[in-house]
């Protein structure tokens, strides 16, 4: 074997693969002669400690102790400290777990995010089975870059996307919610979203859209969303039964917009369109279930052995019943139980009209630093009263509500009732009497 052959085999053996994203991405950019340089800084995610394990640790050192030796993770974390790089160097952060699996990819204050770089990263994502979070902070995102992020969601197990402080000129954030994916948390704080953008996002979260079945956290802090955007979010909450956390702090929502959101959390009259769509979904479910049942029954009949020449009628009948019951069990396992926001348990008929009991899934709502006044406090009290009346299980409905930074009265009767209703919903049925000052202090600690 010649020297050139040895060098070629050595370079092939040391060539990084898409399994090793921190080394493969810079190498691929160099091989493609990209007009930029990529540097990937690696850090190790801190190991999770259970609450009981934390309680075992001493809070205070009894005697003098030697300074601990720096660990490998501390050395790697020290590399994340911002350094001075040339403008052509793009610095990424790859966060690994304790088993050296990539769990988070961070774009932090990048001078640019070229589409070529995003495509190279996309080639690695199908091999990153533990990657669950993508973060972009203060990044110059473009419409094309956001489109590539939308494709990322279909290539791997990404469930959390944070694009805080990274506004996109085209504001095509709907590409993250259009296709079926595993996205459960979306943060768009300080992205200059207006009412039109909020309406687009809210419409994609209405049932039975794909994003309405998984997304449980939506952060829209410090944008320019007003009452029209809040109205769209309220319309979305009428049918969405997955969203649990909604943060609208630092926007321009008044009592009118907050009313649309809060009224969806209590009993409301269903519209003709909602009733028709509800019935259509149920018919589609029955048709699908019947088609699957027929296929399962045919497969079971074909898999049975040839019948014996002589059989009693009762034995034949019991065998048929067994096949039918097995086919029904297989159908239920394949199709699943019927799930809809407007099932019989969630609706009630009164006076010839159909009413929905309201959204009991949303548990955390942040409306701080908006334009709310006293009428929102009254409506919040009505919502909590309704949810407490219809639900006997603790932890159903609103559990935390933040209304700081609004022009609200400091002391009024509604605050005391709101305290008691929140205590009841959280399962803290305390019968001790609270003075007005204690109620205000308790509200500040629990509502904030």
C-alpha cells in the first residue's frame, strides 16, 4: 500500500459523521468551501436531582472544606463564555447530556444564520434521537431560515423551540405549526408580533388542526398584540384542549381582549358552525371505526382454521361472538377512543340550545403589564367560581393567574373570593380566617 493510500484511509477513518454533529458541521462547511467559519462549543447539561435528593444535601458547610477540583463539565462550560471571534465566525452551542447525547442546539448572538449552515445541520438531525430543544437568542433569522426550522420539526424529536428576541421580517411563524410534529413548547417573546400574526397562530391551534393536539406552552411576551389578537386566542381556546400555559405579558390587551379569553374558560353558547363540525367529526369517527372493524373481522376469519364438519349451533354462535369481540378490541386499539372538545360530558343542553362547559385545560395564564381594569377582576372571579362549581377534582381549570402591572384596585371583595377559589382549585382547603391584609399578601405570592 502506498503512502497516499495510507493517508486516504487515515483521513476516511477520522472523518466525522452526522452522528457527531459538533464535529461534522464545521468539517462539512469547510469541505463545501462555505464563505463562513463555524465553531461549535460543547457543554454538558447538569444532572437532574430529585427534590428528596436535594433535601439530603446540607444547606450550610459545618467546617472548612477543600475547594473541589474542576470537573470536565466545568471546563467545558467555561468554554461557553463569549469570546472575541471574527465576523465570519458563527458560534453555536451544543448542549449534551451526561451520556454524550445532543439534547439542545443554541444559536446565541450569531452574526448571521446562513441557509447553507441550516441545511447541513438538517442532514444531522435524523441521527440525533435525543435532541429535544432548539434555541435562537438575538439571532438574525430570515424567512428562509424559519422555513428550515419548520422542516427540522419533521426530521427529529424536537419538542421545544425558543426564538426569543429573534424577529423575522416576514413573520412566517405559522410554518412551525402547519405540519404534524412533536412541538409542545413555542416561545416567541419580543418577536414584534402584531394582531395579524397572533390571529394566524391562533387559527393553527384550533381543534382539530395538528398543532392543537400537542402544543401545551405558548409564550408571546412583550409583543404588540392587542384586543383583536386576544379575541383570536379566545376563539382558539373554545376548542383547544391541549394548551396549558399561555403568557401574554407586556402586550396591549384591554378588558375587551381579556374578556374573550376569560369567557372561553367558562360556560358558553356553542355556535351553529361548532355544532355542525362536531357532528361531522363524530360521523367521520364512526365511519373510520366501522371500516377498521370490518378489516379486523376479515383478518380474524381468514386466520381461523377450517371448521370441523359437525358443530353444534351454540358452539358456532359462541365462536362468532368471540371473533366479533376480538375484532372490536382490535378496532378500539387501532382507532382509539373518541376524543373531542365537545363530547357529551363537556356539553349541556338547556332551552333548546347547546352549551359547552368551557375550557378546563388552561392552568396558567399571564396577563401582566397590559391595560386591564376592574371589570377583568370581576370576570376572573366569575371564571373561577364557574370552574369550581362544575369540577369536583382539584387541579382542574386555572391554577395560576398573573395580573401584575395593570390598573387594578389593590383591595376589593373579589380578591378575597379569588384567593379562596384558587386555594380550592389547588387542593388547599384551609378553613382558617384570613384578614384583608393577609389576603392581599397571599394573593401577591400566589398570583404572581
